[in-house]
């Protein structure tokens, strides 16, 4: 059964638009980090990722069913990444300009790019439909 336009618009405005923006913010922070792997840029990645995490939790009731598993994959990745980030941060006590690199300790928690791609695909598809 097809969703009605009001529900689609709410999903779009309250979840897909903000998550699309936050993915782009996180991506930009990551690009800067990859150019200069310092604690400052790592903190910016963390901040953007925390906003994505909170958005997913706050909008859990309107996440389209076909994107729920993708959101679970993202949250699982962020939980592991935040824990590892905090561990390294506490262990090193880095200055803002210090190099801040840590290796993924478990291959099962790699960033779920396919989940981000699916969510962004839903954003683009719904944006196109709503603009008709």
C-alpha cells in the first residue's frame, strides 16, 4: 500500500532532509580530517555523527520501514565508533592540533556506506516525487 502524501512529506521534512544535511556535514568534516588527521577535525566528525545519531533516535517513529535496518546499522557503527573514540581520547588526552588516528578494532563495525547510500537514495527519490 502506498503512503499518502502527508506522511511522505513529514518523513521527508522531519527525517530525510535533516539526515541528508548531516551526512553532508559529516562527509565534509571527514574530508578535512583526511587532509590533516588532527584532533580538531576528529572532534568535528564526532559532533556531526552525534547529531545524526540523535536525529535517528528522535525520529525513530517516522523512519520508513524500508530504512529501519539501515538506521540500525548506522547506530551500531556509531556506538562502536563513539566508544573507541572516547577510549582513545581519554588515553591520549590530545591537544586540539595533535594527530588523532586510531585503527578500527573490529571489522564488523566498518562504516555502513551502503546504508547511507540507501537513505540518500530515498531522500532523492522522495524529493523528486514531492516536487511534482
